[in-house]
């Protein structure tokens, strides 16, 4: 079964917009888990506009599920990973001021850099994943970096889904097959939602984890967090537990 890791960046953004601690990030994370989330993802950025560095340190010892920390592997990020030791570190090639992650690593051009930082992260006992597009050459070069998994950037899939869902998913299906043949684990994320997630999960083999935040929080404004988590898990083929 594909695991659902909920990105709580948007929860932190709402909190930060007013000061204080409402909504309470740790409480929301615990509620998400209680409602059925399989993991929690955060993506702290240098300006701390949503997740703060302190949040990462607070969340790790308090979570009974997998904790995934995303970010550009700066020296500050790497030190935080070594100290916090989350279950997974997902490396993205974002420049410091990026609004969101919208492209994957060039695993050929940045091979030496990735090898170095991934070796350092794995020395701390943390599983690694690198954000990557469906370019098969980039995926072929990924194992040499030492990464455990890749996370497929699904922005293009989401954009094309409503026009031609088969054409939208086809590159991801091929990328997934290749990654699996190379011994890489497979994650995916970016703009997955209640409309396109079921088809993606159904069509892409070997999918281990999806990370979803923005769309999930938007849906929760109408549906509530508990119902939203249930619906996303249903998209992943999980039946809701009933009393």
C-alpha cells in the first residue's frame, strides 16, 4: 500500500500569519495521524515563512510515524538532519528564495555534490530520497549518487491530467519501472489531489509514498481534516475503518 505523508507547511503558514501558536502545529500533526495519516512531512525554508527550524526539532521526538524532512542540502540543513535524524531526508534543488519545488535534480551535472551529501546523511542513519523528474537519463544516473529513493515531481502530471490522463501518467509509469529495476524506492509529490491521486496510484507501479500538503489543506477547509484524510487514503485503496 502506498503511504500518505501529509506536508504540514500550510498549517505552519497559517500559524505564522497571526503569531502565537494557533493552529498548534504539533497538535494538528497528532490529529492527522489519529485520522489515518501514515507520515508527516515538513519543508523548512531559510526564511522560515512556514515551518521553522524549531518545529523540526519539536516534531521528531513527538511523532509515532515516519518523519520526512525536505530541503536543499545546505550546510545548515545537513547539520539539522544529523541532529534530528528523521526517517527520511528528501533533497530538493531549490534556490533559497523559491516559492515551491518545481523541478528535479540534474543527477548527472550534480552527481559529485549529491554523492557527498547523501553519504553524509546516510552516515547519520537517515534514508535519502532525491526530487527528480521523469527524464530517464536522470533516473539512470540516480543510483550512482547513493540515494535510497527518488521522489517523482508530479506537477506536469497534475497539469495535464484533466486534458489527457493517460498521456499525463505514461512518463511516470515508465520512470517507475526503470527506478524499480535499478533498485530505487519510489515516492511522488506535488499537486496531487483528490481528483488525480487515484489514477496516479493505480497506474504507477512500485509507488511507496506520496507527500501531499497544499491540496489536502485546501480540501480540509471544506471537508474537515478527518474526512479529508479518509478520502485521500481511499484514493490510495485503503478502506476506512468503521467502529
